[in-house]
C-alpha cells in the first residue's frame, strides 16, 4: 500500500525560463538539484522542464544554444518558475525585458506561483516589476548596476539568498544551489534536502553570506591561512575554545589571527564559532533522538537555555519546534 501511494505522488512542476545569454551553470542547477530530491522509496518529488520565449533557441554563456521543448505557455502549468542568470542583454543594460516574458512572469505571480531567480536572473524579475518594494539579492559584482536600474528594490548583496515568498532570489552562480536546497528543505524537510546535498556533493548549508566571496586580498595560505585552525575547532565544538586557543593553534597573535580570520571568512572568530555550534545543534536535532540538554552539551552551548537563545536569535524557533519541523517521522 505504501509503495502504491508513493507511486501516485504528484510531482511539483518546475519551469526553468531561459532568455538569451543564459548562464550555463545556472540553467542546469534546478534540474540537477531538484532532480535529486526523492522520497524514501525513491520517487522523484519534482519535474523540471526548460522553456524560452516562443520556444526558440537561445544563446548560453557556455558556448552552446538551448533548444527547448516548450515556450512561455509552460509557465501556465508550473508550480515554481526559476529564472537563471544572464550575462548580457537589455535586462542588464537598461533594466527592460521582452514584454511577453514580463507578462508571463506577472501572470504566474498573480496565480500565486513560486518564482525564483538565480544570480543575475534577478534583473529579469525586477524588469518584470516583481521585486518592487521587496528584499532581494543578486551577484555582488552587479549590485551597483542593479541599484541604479531598480532603486525601488531593497537589495542586500551580502546574503546567499532571500526568501520573500512567493518570490525568492539568490546571489551569484553557485548560490543557486543553496537556494534550491532551501526550497527542498522548506517543501519536504531537512532529511530530503540533506540527501539531495549529498548527491550533489555540496554542503546542506554554507557558513556566512556572499560578503565572504567579494574580491579582496587573500593572505598567502601557507603562511597565514586559518583553514587548518577552523578544521581543528570543528572537531572540538563540545569543548570551550577561546580566541587565544585558536590563535595559538594557528601560530599567530590574537590580533593577527582575528584579522586574517575575518578576511578569509567574513566573520569574527566568535561569530564563526557560534554559527558552527548552531549548525551542529541543528544537525543533531534533525538526525538524532538526543535530548535538548544533550545536544546543547555536544554542540558547545553548555545549557539548553543557551541553545534555545541561539536558535531563537538565528532562525526564530525553539529547538523543539525546529525538531518537529525538520525531523519527520515516516508514516
């Protein structure tokens, strides 16, 4: 009975709308990530199909043309629409988009369809008027241009993605993977999203935001890198780890270590350590039956009260509420 029920699951329909000069990686991201989302019985949870204006071929940045099977009519039956990034064209140069594309997106939005952009795909959504008055993000390198063309959008170029449902936007290129995993986690819980992440060989979530990827001088790794110390600290989240301990492990003064650490991660050592502990606590809440007290100890917060405070601060829910949402018991 259970297998028969699994076979009849209606797959969520994702339409990927490509326009000229579509970024090759962005175009393939939804199909790759959503395609790995499956039930415990192996049933696919999403179907992903590409379309273009008029169903015509469009250029990609990867040296090939996209030959779609569908035109804009695909958006009429979609549950989610994804607009990949673009490398050139009017959306980037003058803030406009083909009228048929704008109307198709607006019609989907009026129907309540979830609409997502990856990277500079936000320029297409903004040109269609879907981001006015909303928080949004895009690739950090295009932030100034975006603000100039679309001053009515509340742009935040420091984050990996923004969920202002039903409109979601992601930062540059690979942040589209983070956004797709977030959507899977929202739709089906962390267990399914984590399996998808493993199949894609990417972390279920990444530390920090887009700010850490903005171009800046990088210290020579052999002499100044803090990566080994971060790995060392991750293995000791359950222990008290002071700033002086981190600096000593890296063989630096506290001041020098703090400067290099922030340069490499975009966070202070204390912020990074708290985030690592919170992420570890979330993982334990999702994957174990340990009590909240035990998880607080193993993640380095010491007490359940401290863990509750951190989760409320970071994700706005208590440990028990987070567990109820993301640790789903099979039925």
